[in-house]
C-alpha cells in the first residue's frame, strides 16, 4: 500500500481521548512533514506537525483524513 499523503499536505488527525473516557476530542489540523517506512502489516506511517501547537506525532494513515476544501 503506497502513501496517500504527500509532504506538506494539511490533514486532520483525530485526537484520541484517554481509554474509557466519554469525551470526544475534536480533530486537529496537522501538516505532513515526512513519510516514514511502511509498517510490517502494510500500514503507511507519517510524521505530522500541529498547525496550532508545538507538537509532532508519528501516526498511521488510518488516523488521518483530508481537509475539506
């Protein structure tokens, strides 16, 4: 499975609430800063950076969605 997002793409990342929490966190906007190797199970990974905070994450592709235009 190839990567579906390119470097500098803006994406939504669904922030996960703590396990067992009834609170649904809002999606945050991030920028893809690098494509990482595909995991052994075939899932593409990315390093993303928050547009609003000094925060970077490593996520799998299914945790991302495209921004609506």
